[in-house]
């Protein structure tokens, strides 16, 4: 009789707590947001799970992470043509009031084609710790337009 998990998809409820090494689990998490900025090409911080953006780090554009993890990628789409666009990953620790204005990591994407999704993939160093506050900034060459953003994380088990 074969025991244990062999890497194929689990299709029933025969797996019990003793069969799973919880330290190897990865939990995917994402948030999405939309905002409109037709008359500016300045850096904006997006609001997680809420519509809008602001030009400075504030209470409305940060997200508390529940466990250690890393930012995997950001998907962005605009109805305009923002052109070369920097997607910034910002974080700060307990005791800091706001996100660090200098991004922990920045990826540049080309949003020169309207209504087209572009993926900004972050490196393995885009990490955070439980209880950090994190945020995403968008800094295009041209006006933002009406923008959709989806942010995807990997979280370690609690």
C-alpha cells in the first residue's frame, strides 16, 4: 500500500493532518483595484480593495499582511496609453506610520497599447514579514487613464 502525497492533485478527503507538512504550503492571495487619473502622469499609490488612488502614502493605500511572504506579480491595464510605467512595491514595518516612499523593488512595464493587460513580475527579493504594511505605486510616462490593477502574493502559512 502506497502512503503519503505524491504531488498529484488531491481529489478526495482522505488526506489527514498527519499526511500534510504545513510548512511547505503556499497560500496565494490577491487584491484588485481600479482608479482613474486622466490628467496626471505623476506617481500614484493604489488603494487595495477600494477604488481610487492618491499621490502620497496614507492610511488608504496600505495593506497589512497576515504572514511572511512575497509579491509575485502585478497585472495592469489602462484604457489610455501610459507608456513606460514603473510599478513599485513599497513596505514598512510596525512602528512606521506610512509606507516608505522609496520602493523596495520597481518593475517597468510597457503600457503603450490601450486595453491590454501587462504583467510586472517581481524578483524573489520582493518579500515582506507578518504585520508589515505594503502598497503598490504606479508611475507612468503619460497620463494614467482608467486603470485596473491586480496584485498577487504568496503567503506562508500562519
